[in-house]
C-alpha cells in the first residue's frame, strides 16, 4: 500500500487551505448562480481538482446520468500576484475558473447556432493566430466561437 491515506491526513491542513482560498478568491458559487440565471443550462454539481504540479493546465468536462449533471474541472492552484490588491487577485483567479465553468453554459447557444457560426468563422486564419501555442485545441469554427464567447461572457459577469 502506498500510504496515501496517512499522507492525506497529515496534509489535511494544506487541503483545507486550498479549499478556503478557492472559496475566497475564485467565487465559484457566485459564478454558478450568475450563469444559471443567465443561461438555460443547469448543473447539479461541480467537482474541482487542482494541484500546484500542473502549472497552468485547465480544462472542464461534464458527465450526465439521467437528470443529474456533474461538471469536473482541472484548475491550477490559485495565484496571489505580488503588487496586486486582493480584489485584483480575486478577479484574475475568478477569470481562470469562470472561463472553464462557462464552457458548460455557452455550448448550447453555440450548438443551436452552429450553421451560422460555421459560415461566419469559416476563414479560421482571420480569427486565430495559429503561431500561438494552444490554438490547435480550437480546430473548428464552433470551438473558436466558444473561446471568444467565454471571454465575452466573463466581461458580462464582471459588469454585474
């Protein structure tokens, strides 16, 4: 046996600190409430997995079983940028989480307008700087549109 349970118990204080910091500096419940108010998609549960060992890796996926929908997100550890105010750090950390959560909400409007999006964004080189790392994850007009929408939706969230 690897001794993980013993290790986990010894590190419980660290895990509680991570959870408390996410609650304070990333506003999950506030984001969830706002998205559910402004979109028709409903989510029953969020599970967040984070580690300082993953660098800036972040992604989201969802699972549905009958009428129960769960979102699982992998997020980097929160950052407290030196020289930033607490409020600035909250906005930066909220953005990292929000731009993953909202993919679960903007997907339905994208799906409902796929044909129009495919026409509008058919020239991918106009919309994507393919010299930038990571753009290969947005190979279709819908994926590109979703990425634009996720940041537009975050701007609306900030204006609430």
